[in-house]
């Protein structure tokens, strides 16, 4: 677990959720730019936070009729 800055802690308190859970959820729902806007930080800051916490963003192109399933493993 990476050490969190005061801004990271403020965002966690505001959204009542740890960033490790909040960031992937928001990025999946809104995208990077909208997530940064929602959190009140720059895209660079959001990218740094994600790098610091080991959160990866992958883009996948699906053909018509294809589906993608994401599974969470318990660590």
C-alpha cells in the first residue's frame, strides 16, 4: 500500500470510500477526464495516483456481439 497524501485522504473522506476501490469504479463508469473532474484533480494527478496504487487502465475493442467479463480476485 502506497502512502497517501493529504489530498488523497481528503478525496477518500469526501467520497467515503478508499481510492483503491473508488478510482477503478469511476474510471470505468466515466473515463479518465470526467473522473479527474469529479475528484477535483488534474488528469496528471489522477494518473499519478493510479500509478502509485498499481491501478492499470486497459482499453479493449469489441466487435458486435462480443462481450467482456471482468473478474475480481480476492487477494
